């Protein structure tokens, strides 16, 4: 009886390690190209949505992310700071698109780089 219990416990632990390893392997970098927006205004028309709105405290504090084909992907806190810097650097007030690279986990992107797309 004790041998069966130990064997079962060992098997469960081994399977758990395999699942955890697959989850880590699945976390790959992705590159999304779209408009940087705030969560509050993510449903707006991105071609006419200005960076002044995104950078306003109310909108910026709702969280920043990238909108691609109408789908909003939120940035983590560090990514939001990078997005803010990229928006401030952009010469375009409306219609700017950005190439964002990072790892998406549970719908939130850990941003590695953001650059304005030509």
C-alpha cells in the first residue's frame, strides 16, 4: 500500500514538472504592430485617437497597451513606461503605429522593446 502511494506521488510530481516545463517553453517573444492606447479608450478609432488623450492622467492610469485589429493587449508596468516614452518621442499626434516586442502571459505583455513603425 505504501509503495503504491509513493509511486503515485512520484508519478504526479513527474507529470507536474513536465507541464511546468511546457509552460515555460511556450512563453515566446511575440511582435505586435499597432496603436498604443490606454485601456479606457481601447475601443476608440485608433486612426483618430490622439496621443494627448493616451497621455492624459485619467487614461494613462487605466493602463497602456497595444491595439491590433481591435484587440487590446495590456502592458505590464514597465511596458507602460516604455510606451509612454515612445509616445512622447513620436512626432505624430494621431495615427502612429508601433512595433512592440515582448512576452505575453495571461493577456499581459512584458515589453522588451517598442519602436515607431514607419
